[in-house]
């Protein structure tokens, strides 16, 4: 049995769960007029309301005791101190250093990394500003109108999410595109309308060996050369962000256009590094600094706030409460700000790649569940799609709701209607609708007794479905930086409680390995029998159908 499940606080939580599992949040709100004041916290202009969760003072006390027993405070210190907490890759985890403008030095393996971080950031800003101000000239002395970021996973989702989120803060006559899929449609659809003379590519790859990115990068390079008839101008149109500088140079990218990242920055935590080049080009250096500043404010809060007032810690503990005691398998992230439409996808990687693990820090199989299945969508869209299951399904799906007090243009008619939905959903999920309430409503509509009895079961909402709400003034760069950092640290704290390494990702390797060997098998039309019957069958069917199309397939 694991140490975790033997902790007094864990055992006490299990007992407490039995006592509280049938208590309705309606009763909790009725019993305590100060529930909102008690269970809400604020950082900068972000209000975190967690009062609509199935917790009491006793629950919170036990969860905080669990955090203490799991040594959360010293683990936080270890991360910020540059200890090699990513033990399977023997690396420090210091994305926080990338947004730290106040420390005098940050040591990693005996070296102060701050000067290098700052120098690299200045290089990124210098290039970005040249492109933004049109000083940077492309092949025929034209200014850049389109930037294409080629990357995948952590080298894609963060910059994409931020670029979408900060769209109102971006230059409107400079388009930023993202290509990640090795499916040729992605790059072809993107390049189709672009002019090579005004297009600038960023090859974003920490390793510079990722198949998807390298195949797309090569296609982009060929497209550029074919269109312009020579390789000469590549240095004006291609840049790279990587920790593998030699490979980027070998690809043909001029050294002055290669930006460095470090092994202590994990891919899914890298948007703060030069991987954010596309962000700086879009929103400019000052706004990028604000993004970093917002994240840094949260870093300071995370290090200094006592556990009971520490927002990422509370977010994490609530997740543990539902995951491990209520046996909730999933969690929903529901932004009500259109510009956060890629936030659920971004967070899905951040959370599921970090905490989707069954082996603990000592190499043992855990005997408790870890990271939830995270999904989400713009809240309003979700309301007309999967919210049915949230309200009346058989599964408990705790949800985070994110919403702005005012939107960018602030058209009151739109925004008030939007916000009425935010407040209504959290209330509906919490309160539900009782049988009596449903009956009264149907009676008021003039239905007969018989009609009412037939319909009532379907009109009841059990409620007691937890939501936490992040209500922020508006989605400016600083606020976005803070929101992202809150989630990064939440994920880390959960990893600490579950005693897993949130910073490696061995689970993505097996598929990659097999794809490599299968790729060789696809290079000819011979039928194969080296796999299980399903995989053989699928591959052979593909080869048969493909050969019927011979002549249309192109090598390249
Ligand atoms: C993130 C993962 C993974 C990685 C991609 C791209 O934490 O490590 O998503 O970011 O596989 O890797 P490269 O940047 O090396 O191409």
C-alpha cells in the first residue's frame, strides 16, 4: 500500500467523505451566510470563487493537512531553487525563471541562468520589433505580412492559445499562422494564400528532431525555394527556437535567427521562453513583458501565500478531493471569453501530459487515481452541447468557469447576456431543481395532473455539481499570464500530492517508436504479418487501397 493512502489526513478524508457525500450544497449555503466570503480568494484582479464546491471547514482543514503531509511547501521551494525535481530526466524545472525580473540570480547546477535568459529575451524582442515595425525586409525588400509557427505539442499549443487569447492586443496587419499536423493539408492549407516574399517562418522545436515539425519545416523550405527559385533568401525568412542549435544551423537557418531554450524548460511550460517568439511578434515586447509579469505575480503568491490562502494549492486540493474521494474521472474547463477558445486544448496538454501517470516517484505503481480526463469548450457553446450531461448525467464532472467582467469592446448587450449565463450555470449546477419546484413550474404552465406526473422526473435537476469560478476584469496580457501560471502551479501541487513526476512524458514514446518502424513497412506494397491481426489487417488494407490509387501518390 502506498504511503499516501496510509496518511492520517488521507484516512480522515475518506471517513469525512462518507459523512458529507450526501450533503447538498444548498444546505451548506443555507447554513452559512458567509460561505462566499470564506471560500473566495483574489490575486490582482482575478477573483477565485470556490464556494460552490462540496466542502466544509472540516473538508478544507483536512485537505490542507494533506498538503502539509505531502510536503507541498518544501516541494515548492525545491522547484524554485532549481533542484532536479524532474528526476527521470535529471533536470531542474524552472519555467518560473523565465518570468522573474526581480531576483538577482537564479542558479541551475551552479550557473546563474538569469543573464542568459535576459539576453535571449532581448534577442527575441529585437527580431520581433523589427518585423512589427517593418524594418525587417524579406526577399524583394518587402515587409513581412505573415508569420508561420511550425511546431507541435508544447511548441505549438501555448503560443497558439496566447495568440488567440490576446488577439485584440495584436497587430491587425500581421497574421500569425500555426502549423502542427504532419497531415499535409495543414501546411498546404496555410501556405496556399501566402506570398513567400512576405512570409516569415519560425521552426519551433526544442529537440529539432520531432518528426511532425521537421517534415513540415522541410515542406515549408521547399515551398519557399521553389517559389523564389533559390536558397539565397532563407536567412531573411526562417528562424528557429531550439535547444539543438547545431541541427537548426544544419537545416540552413542563419545563426542570428536561432533562439535558444534550455533543458530545464519543459515543452508544455515553454511559452514564456523564445518559444513565445510568435507571441512577441503579434503583441509586441511591452505586452509580452506584461504577460510575464502576470505569471510572476502568481509565482510570488505561490511561494509566499500560506497554504490556506494559496490559490493554486486550493485549486489542486479540490481536484484531489473529487478525483480521489468522489471518484470523479474528469473535469471540465469552461471559458466564457471567446478569445480563450484554445485554452481548454492548451490546458488538456498541460494537465494530462503532466499528471496522467501511474508510476510514483519511487518507481512503484500507485494504488490511487491520478490526473483527471480534462476537457472543455467555450462555455456558451458547451451549454448547447454537452452541458446536458453536466446537469443530469450520471457522472460527477467538477468544472472551472472563467469569465471576464468586461470584454475588449464592451458592447453591454452582448456582455450582460453572456454573464447572465455564467452566473446562471454556476447557480443551476449547484442548486439544481427539486421535484416540488419542477411540479410547481409545470402547474404554473397549466399542465394537467397527469401531464405533470409524467414529466416531473425529467424536469428534476439533482444539482450539487461543483464549479469554481475565475472572474477577472478583462483578458489583458498580465491577467492571461496570471491565469496560466495558476494552472501550471495547480498541476504541480497535484503531482506532489500524488507523488508523481509532473514534468516528464514517457507515455508519448511508445507510439512514436512504433510509428518509426511502421513507416519503413509503408515504403513498399508487400503485405505484412509482423503485428497482431488487427494492425496487420489495417496496414494491409491501407496498402491494397493505396496501390489501387497508384499514380496519384507522390513521393516527397
Ligand atoms: C511537452 C512535450 C511535447 C513536446 C513536443 C514537441 O511538454 O514534451 O509536447 O513539446 O513533442 O517537441 P519539440 O519541441 O522537441 O519538437
